[in-house]
């Protein structure tokens, strides 16, 4: 029988995973944008290509637009 905790831990460290450490105050601020859509509060710019991004992308996608985020963290191995 496989241990689900071991599988989950291995998945967390797979190539293409994105995680960051947040302090108590950071998480309180960022939780406001967690369930926002990718087209809400388009008041920010991608730090790589300067394209307009949402508050959600700023807080949860490393300040990157979807395209730049996917290129950096979801690289296809094919």
C-alpha cells in the first residue's frame, strides 16, 4: 500500500511547482485576492513582460502574467 503523504510530498517538489513562504501579515493581505478572477483589478504589470495583470496574479503568480508564469513554472517536457 502506497503512503499518500509521501506521494503528496513528492508532488510538491516536482519541477514546475511554485511555492513561496508568507508571513502572517502577508497571508492576510493576499487572501483578499485568492478567489479573484484573472481579469479583476487589472492595476498591475507583469514583472517580466510588462503586460497588465490582475491583483490575483500579482499576489499568487509571482507578479507574472499567465503566459510568463506558465513559461517559467509549467514547462512541458515534451
